[in-house]
C-alpha cells in the first residue's frame, strides 16, 4: 500500500481528518517507529574519498577581519586546475601554521584576473598582506545523509586499518594537536558539529574531522545507521519488514492523541473518548510490533554483543545489546 493509499484510508477511518493531517500523522507515526529500535533497513554503507592536498603553490593576500583572501597568479592557476569533485567550496583553507577555515565561495571575476576565495569567517591570524603561504585540502567531511545517526565501523581499506570514531572530541584534539599540524594516515573520526557553510547543499548535516589529517588521495569506507527514509511521494511504501498496518496503527495512536488535545481545548473532559481510542490503537500497534521485531533482528548483522578477542575488553569501545533494540553508539569488531 502506498503513502497516498494509507492517507486516504486514514481519512475514512478517523472522522474529521483531512488528507493533509493524515499525511502528517503517518509521518509522525513512522518517525516514532524508526526511533523505537535499531532496524535492519537503517544499516547503510558509504565512503569518503580524501582528495589529498589539492593546492599549495603560489601565495595569497590576506587581511585580518576580512573573510576574503586573494590568490596571486600562480595560486590562481593552481585553483583553476581543480576540477570535478570535491568542489573548491568543500575544501578547507589555511596558513600551514594557522587555523583551518572552510571555503564558502570561489570567484574568478571579483578581483580578476586573480582568484578570490570567501572563507566561512573573518581572517583572524597575524599573517597579513601579499605573499602568504597556504594549503588547500579537505579535513572535514559531511555525513552521507541528513538523518545520519551514528557509525557502525570505519575502515581504511588501503592500509587495512580501522578508525576510532567513539573516543575523541574536539577538546581531545585541542590537547593533542591544537595547531592541527599532525599529518599522517588518520586514526580517528571526530565530530566537528554540523555544516554551517552558507549556501551549502548539506547545510545542517553532521560533519566530521579525520585526524591526523590526510594529505594523500586515500579512500575511507564505513557503515552507519540512519534514521530511515520518510514517505514523500504518493507511491512511496514503508521499508521491509515494517508493514503498512503497523504504521497505520501508530499513525492512529498519534492522531487520536492529537484529536484529544483539540477536544480538551474546546471542553474539559471532551478528549476522554479519543484517549481511549489512542490506548486501543497502541495495544494493536504493540501486538504487531512484537511479531515484526524478531523478524528484523534476524535480518541484522549487528544483533550480537561482542567483546573484542584481542584482550582489550575495557577499552571503552561501544557495543550493543539488541535483544531490546538498545544501542549505545556502535559496534566493534569481534
């Protein structure tokens, strides 16, 4: 049954429900189901291709308190040679001994014939004027999906290594490498907030820093959990092993609660009947959920608790107890 059919059915079964409200409550119900457990369909695979250092020849003119830096002729040519992905506006710019800035704009006409980069914040370094050295590379990587939850594992398939994504914070990196001048094969994936670059197509998505920072062209592969695909198009269907019936009962539960609140606003006690219906819908939902969850557990590859056999039992690596769908961050090798 499609998203459109589910909404039409809900409008007929719950009096006074317009189709637009039915669609909203189906989405609310589906989101609640996604958040109730770690589902097999939430497992995804992706990767980052670290481009390495893409430019450092030539120099730039920098001006404190300005977010504009201007390339000389050599640097302009180096930037022009960067084509395809990643875009220049996905890269980071820095003086080799100074802070890292995101590039949010690239122009060849603002200060023609020289290239101009717009940074994500004003230049607050003591280096100023022409002749300033620079590095242009990528050390911040965006999550592959907007509804990213957490990593399951991250690996360097070139050098046969795993990356730690659960131990380090930006505060840890500030202690170990405050200048970010440690360049080597990364050992850690560290959260760096969300993408706040103006005009970014991934604005608000989670971002991560690879550390030590990689200046070579190396791929990194990972598996992760996402929240789940929402229903958008009329023909969209719910992911297996969820069923339309399960989603319908959860949608009815949240819709009945919504109508109870509306009734209470008009007259105290008028929402009692709707709350009874919400309780009945919840019982129907719980019964169907109890049959579907075991099916889904059999579809997962991460449902068994694992303690490393390398003797490092208490390293702080995350693990999961999926008997009740409980997750505490990710899963180590076992």
